[in-house]
């Protein structure tokens, strides 16, 4: 099994790379997260955002898996499938998609609870997508949730209605304006009937049998390392494990069976929502990069915060994930700048920091290395020899600093605009 994951705060371009390499695999499998993240795929000049579906869904002959470590919103899933079919009528998700029976369900009131906590001053506000993901995961840990396999139980409807009524009583006590319970309940059960059209199975057995039969599996992560629930910038993180180890637990595959670990990183940094972001670029320059890079959430449309490439954070992400190859994206966005900056380390009064994890002392000062920018449009370049010398110097510097080779360079937003680096 090989793994693809993000190395920063998400939105690195994982979907594009997975779409590129998934034809070399027999199975692509989502191992974490839910409809709170989106992987953008370009097809025939059109773009679609996949939220719960694996990015290999367009590849004929590739089986797609929604793993045990995910949380699945039936209402959002139904809308996503219908949108997919409208986008490309040749896709056959009922034939090439398998869902883990152990994946947990996102219930309608989970979203309402998300909104309640985000808007209530008694709770920490972190800027979630309000898709109920945290509520589903928290109820999973509390052993109060329902799983995909529970849909086949004769008492499933009654168990769902009990939870919805209980949550409504809780929310009503918080003076929250609520939609009609019957309305959201009916929508949910209609979506459950739709979900039952798809194959549900014990994913762990399915995947390990496939690996035993020498089939190639690609594990796909959502969000990114710095948003990991344990190792990220807590509490401004997601609610699942976004790391390579999370792929093993989320799919039920031994670490001994992991091969390549592809880490995706932008040539600069972005993040959505609140939280630590020490290399953030404020003002006009940040706005220019945001507009040029179309840095708006693929799922929410929210403007992303912009920052210079943070090597201490990137080194940390590479270390905890055991990354074997780095894929660098969005270098084209920095084209035309007189200079670009890279944070090489952080200075303290009594020393330096070469790696940052989820915490950083308040008195830590980012040290930026100024590098000469590159001119021209690199989006049409098809040979690495034709890259601007300044960009080659930038890539060489990163290779030396990270200790892991950059093996692919994205040169534009298009599906084919990616170069395999030589050497």
C-alpha cells in the first residue's frame, strides 16, 4: 500500500496528484475525514470537488473504498453522487465504490450541534466547516454513535429517531432556532435508502486480501498533517488522524505493508480558519497570491490565509509521516515575483527551532530566507530542463533542506500540468 497525504494545513492539491497516479493502482481508499474536506479534480476542462469519494472514482477498472476511519454523511453523500453523475455520466459509482460497514454515520443533528458550538461563547471557536464531523467523531469515541453496518438492523430507524429527539431537546435548551425535526429526519432516511444501493463490507478483510493477491492499493488522506487531531496545531485541527499511521488504522492495514509515502506541499502555505500560522502574509501581497492561486476553500468557498513556505513545519510533517517523496504544487502562482521567501527556522532568545509541531513559543521569531523569484509562465513547460534557473535553485534548496526528494512539480491548475522531476 502506498499513501498520499498533505504536509501542511490542507488544500495542497492532493486530488490532482491522486487523479494522475491512480490509474497505476487497483484500489484507491479514503482513510479519514468526511464531507468537511474537498479534493478538486479537473476533467475535460471542468472541475469537480469530491468530498467523501476517493479521487480514483473516474478511473475505469479502479475500485474505490470509503474506509473505516471516515465518517459518512448520507445526505451529503447522496448529493455528491448525483452531482458526480451529472458531471460525468460514464462514471458507475454503484459498481466501483465499496463502503466500510464500520465507518461512522454523520447524523442531521451533528451539523446543528456544530453550529451551536461555533456560535456559543461558552465554547472555543475554531472556524469549522459546520458539517458535523467533530460531533460524529466525538460520539464515536463516546460509543454513542451509529455505523454504516447498523443500517441493516431492524431497530435502526428507532435508534436514529431516539438520538435526533435527544439532540433536539439539548439544542432547544440552548435557545437555538431549529428546523422541523420531521423534515430533517425524512431527508436523512431517504438518503439512507439511497446509500443502501452501494456495496458495504468489511473493508479490512477486503483490502488485506487484495494486498495478499498483489493488487496495488493507494490510501488517500484528507486534510493534512498539521491538522492532525494528535500531532497538529491543536485545538485548531480536524477530528481525525491525517497522518500515514492514520492510514493504517483507518483502513486496517499493517504498517509493514506500506511502501511509498507521497507528501504534497505547496510552494507557499495556506490554511482556513483560526489557529497558529506564523509565516502568514498580511496585506496586499497576501491578497495578490490568494487571488492568483484561487485560494478559496474548495468545500466552503472561504478565503484561505496565505503564508510563506514554513520549512520547520514541513520538516516535522515529513518526519512524523516517514515521507519518501515530496510533490510540490503551486510554484506557478509565485511566477513573476521579484523575490520569494522561505522560513528556514525560528529564533528564540536562547536558541533556535528547526522543527515545529503543534505548538510554538510566543517569542519565537520566523527567520526568512529571501530568494530570487522566477519570471515567465511555467504552465506550458514539459521538460524540467526548461524551468527557469531561479526555480531550479529554489527546488535544489528545498531538496537539500528537507532531505527528501521532490519528485513531481505541479506547473499549473490543469490535470496535465505536472512534471516528473529527473534524477
